């Protein structure tokens, strides 16, 4: 999917700390440089495939709705609003924290139930005075990696998250470096991390589209979803502390006793700071359909004075997606698409190209398949036999609304075609007769012939001269 270029960008990050606040503004040299880099490197794109109906509205500054396919390559963006606008991620940074933590745990073969981390004075100093949510850990408490990871995700506990980063990577800085490396690896184009807690920082930003990429990557780990799906999590330190810690999920849509509960929701992560606003990234499943929704920059209350705007916007977008889209087969595997001219076949001039596989996508319920535009791109204008069934000779791209690409599939030969040896030999002869070598040979032959004629003339003149000399000698 392509992306819209932002004509104006402005950062104003604030961090709560007790009754005061720290504010970082984009007027600094570092911010200006960062913005210039993004402006000149961010790719451009057309609008999303669909607009929201007039009776459907949201308050989020940025949003993205994606229909998830069997693979990321088969995902379909259904709706986007400023999906490439850089925003403070707040606690949504934990999506990458979770993915990287699982990655490190696997790479180092760490047993999450026997490997422990200690909440130290250094960990305390990193979050002291920030106003961040914590699990009320005490200095010296020892926790298993599993509990640290779970508390970091489900309840946004900053003390657990910093302790987790130090335990797995040796320092928060090293863990953040691995987060940035992973973001680059998975194709995040406008994302940078500066900490694991979600506290606002001039070098910590992301976009709705990059958060989708991060979630899609994290979902490849089976361990990831359970970290965010439970309604609460109870843990007890291995040593120290005051006993059990029972932490509720910050995502009201996951809790049945909440007014914002939404049963199709599989999992999600909330985030909030003054500059980020209310944010939520989540996945919902129902009747075989799976959608991912990201909303960023939601206000505390909507125009009707209702709170929980990020939950309301998310539910609105899910209901719109579930009620208005269908997964349809738009191109069948054996459907003829185009005729490819061929040579060197005795009784055939063309071969039919068909899709390599069925092509299916999530499209509007009322979409008429006959209105889908198909653009064929062939690897060559004409090919020589033999032709092998199933061999790729091009691709077909599918568009709706004239210019909105919804996918592409390879075009392959529908059957095998044998080569005629007679036509092949004749083609080689024709090729030779029209080649530079042939004309070069003719030119060489002409030169030799002319040379022979000249030599013959010269030789004959000499013979006549010699004959005349002998005649004169005997007269």
C-alpha cells in the first residue's frame, strides 16, 4: 500500500511528572533534522481503498483498518486516516517490547519460569517522577521473566518493563537498540524508539501503518497474543515484596464487566500520554474474518461528551468492517486472462495464460466483479516453444475504483506446447541469414572475389607481356 506525504509536521511531546510536565518541541535542531529526513525519504501514496459512510465517524487523529489475510502479503487496507503521520506511541511501544523480548528469549533459549530479574535502584531512577503506571514493585524484588513480560504488556507496568529490558539485554539502551533494529528489519519507515516505557521523547515516534507492521510481525510468535488477551494477570515475586500483584488489563474492550467490552476482540494494547492522546491497537475475529485496527490521538471526550473515545472509535471501525466487507474469489486459477504469441510451434500461434492461483481479497459487499480492472504485464511480447505448463510468463494486477490496486497474481501457461524441429531449424537458418555474421561473411567473400579478379587480371597482363617479349626476341 502506498502512503500520503505529510505537508506539515509538528511535534509537541509532553511527559507527566508529578504535578508538572516536561515538554519537548519540534523547534530544536534535532527535531528539524528528523523531520527533514522523513519528509525527503517517506514514500508517497494514494488514498485508501474505501471511505467511511456519512453516518460513520471517528475522532482519532490517525487510524488504520486492515483485513488480515493468510499472510501479510495478502492483507488488505480498508481504511486509513493520516496513517503515515508520525505520532508519539505512548504505551503502544510495548508491542515492540513484547516482540523483541520473545525474540531474545528464543534466541538465548531462556526459560521464562526459572530466569529471574531484580528491580534495582537504577530501574527505579529511570521511572521515578514520570507519573507512569507501575506494578508497585519494591527495590530488591525478584521476578521471573514470564511475570515481568506479562506485567509489562497487560497493565503497562513501567517498573516491570525496565527490569525486563535490563534482564534480557543488560541495559535498557541495548534493548532499545534491538527494538530499532527490528523495526528497520520489518520495514517500519517512520519509527524510532528511545525507551521501553512509552514516556514521550523527541526520538520516539511511530505511525499507524508502522504499528500495523509491528503487530503483524509480533503475531508470528504464538506467545505474543496471550500477553494481551487476558482480562487480568496475577503474579508473585520470587523473593521480596508484599505478595501477589493482581493487575487488570488496561484495555476495557477485553473485560466483560466493562461498558466498552467487545466480544469479537481477540487482543489489544492501549496507550496514553498528554501529547499522544488516547491510543489503541487491536485485533478482532468473527465468523472467519480477522481485522486489525489502530487508532491514535483520540481525545478524552468526543463531541457528545463521552469518554473512552479510543474504545468507541475502535468498535465503530470494527463494526463497519464486519458489516460491509466480504472475502471473495475475484480471479479463478483456470480463468483465461490473455493470449501470449508463440513461435516454433507447428500448429499453434498463441498459448493461453491463466492465474497461477486463485486470487481472493476482502472487498465491499456490493462490489460487482465485472467492474474490477485487470492490467496484464507480460515478460515478453512473444516467446519460443517449447512451452511448459505452469511456467510464469507475466502477471495480472487487479484494481477497483479505477486506480486502487487490491493485488496481483502471476500468469502461467495453461498447457505445454512442443517445439517443431523443422521450424526450429528454419528459424536458425533465418536467424543466421539475417545475422551480422552472415553479412560479414558475404562481405569477406566479395572482397576475396574482387581480390581474385584483380590478381587474375594482373597475372594475365604479365603473361601477355612475357609472351610479347618472346615474340619480339625471335623476329
